[in-house]
């Protein structure tokens, strides 16, 4: 007489077909879920980091383009040369129209001293006649930029030579000359720091 077999449970049926019985991996599901979540989190972090790196790279490229933009340097040149021009003209005008107030600083006196200082003011005005056209259109009148730089360099060298050639006893005159030399040196440095990079940025 054939033995009756009890119906197999789903777990037994899966075991019979070579599959793991239900419930044997009950403790594996949480670990797989955690692994999937960790993987998704890692990919999300990598994507965020990649996007942030791309944004930073793009910003750096844009800043580099702005810093090397000829238009930015064009306005820097205008401002630098305009500042030097304004100070020079202001000095020239007070020397030319009020020489008596400054003659003493050069150890000069009387009509002859006033005339010397006024003449210096007129020379300053002549010196600065090249500035306005260049400040207006630096890209068109670049040669004037070189002329202005040459004028400033000549003035600085001349003032230093005069200062070094003064004998003892002219301390007031020496300090006045050095004040001019200091400003001319500063002006030359500021103009060169904008004009030369502008030429480099617009070389193409």
C-alpha cells in the first residue's frame, strides 16, 4: 500500500527545487537593504561632489576670463592714468597761479622765486598735455601711453639726480624734491601695473 505523503510546505517545496527556503534569508534582507541605501548614498554624494567641482571649475574659468579681459584692464588704465593726471594738474595750477605760497619750500624768495615756481607749474601743464587723449581712448592712442610712461620715468630720474646733487644745507629743498620723486615713482608704478597687463590682455 502506497504511503501517503503529507503536502509539502512552501519552504519544503523551494528546498526540493534547490531554492533556499523562505525564512532562511530573513536576516539577510536588512543587510541587503542597508547595502543598497549605502550605495545610493555614496552615488548621491559622488554626484554632489562632482557637481560642486564642476561649478567651482566654471567659476574659476569665468573669473580668469574677467581678470584677463581687455575691457577690465582698459578701465583700470583709464582710472590709473586719470588719478596721476588730476594730481599733476592740481599741482601745476597752484604753482602757476599761487607761486608765492610754494616758493619757500624750494628755498626761493622774491619775484625771481615766484617766477621760477610759476614756470615750473607751466612746465607741469605742458607735461600733462598728453594725458587727456590717452585717457579718452587708450586702445586707439597706445603710443601716447608709452610717451606718458617715458615722461614719468624721465621726471623721476631727473628729480633723483637733482636730489643726490644737492650740497649740505638745503634740507628743505631736498625734502620738497623727494616729495615729487616719491609721487612720480608711485604714479609710474601704478600706470605700469595697469598699462602693461592691458597690452598683454589685448595682444590678440
